[in-house]
């Protein structure tokens, strides 16, 4: 099943639910020493829970941009597939493109786009359209 971000009639494909969970798990594990959502509540508490109010989209964009910069310092091998079970590994293992140089560019959507770019675009569209962004299965 494919998950993505939905804003009214707009759809931004991400990939599997496990893949999106890995994205958020990686952020929390490496950048939130106080626990899930303590540093980045708009993304990891609100959006991860399924919905972010459009009025909070600019704050979430700021969080995403800060996270991307910080994840540049981490190697692709430091990806977290599931924060609740650190023994789990991505289904592709270490077989990744040589173009992936850090966790900042590790996450690529199922249609080949950088997940941070997709996320920021979806958040900006949410704000521009004045419609909440929802995580939804297709």
C-alpha cells in the first residue's frame, strides 16, 4: 500500500508506510534526544499522527529544513528503519545508489523524488491552499 500527503485534491506520493515511518524514526532517533516529537513537534507529533493544520505549515517547513541540514552529518548506514525495533533493516539492506551520501538525501519517494523536497512542497501547498495536510493511504 502506498502512503502520501494529501491536500484537498492534491496528492504527493511517498511510498510504503514502513518507509515513511523510517523517515520519522531516523529523525527522532538522531535529532531528538528527549524523545519522539520533543524537538520537531509539527512534523513528528502532528503530521506523523495523520494531520497538520495548514496554519502550522510554515513551522513544519522550518523544521524540515533544519532537519535536512542536520542529517547531512549522518552516513546512509545510520538509517533507522523502525525506532521501536532497532534490529530491523531496510528491505534493500545496504544496496543503495552511490548518489546517496548522507541521511539528508537517503529518503527518495517511490516515484524517484527527494522526500524532503516533496514534504516541503506539500507543506507549502497546504499553506497556500489553506487546507490541512493529511497522511493517507492510496
